[in-house]
C-alpha cells in the first residue's frame, strides 16, 4: 500500500491544505463506493487509496462551499 505524505496532496491543482485534502479524498471515496465494482478482480485497490491517488495527480475537481450560519 502506498503511503501519502501531506506534500503529495497539497499544491497546485490539488488541495489547499492537508486537512482539506483528506476531506476531499474521503468524500470522493464515498462517491466511488456508489458505483458498481467488478467483484471478480481480487487485486482491486481500496477506494480510499484510489481517491488519494486521483487527488495526488490532480484529477479530482472540487469547490469549497461556505457553510451557512445557523440562525
């Protein structure tokens, strides 16, 4: 299993900081989990690893939406 350092996830076309990078990768893994997977492949990567790799390469597009204030 590959180990991702904070510098792998932060930078241009990536997350703004390491905490945001982890949140983006986790939410992307949830989205990937909704799609059907090929159950015959036993050597398939885990969804979290796959989403971290996609974030490290800069292929995940995201936008930060400001939180609404409670009234």
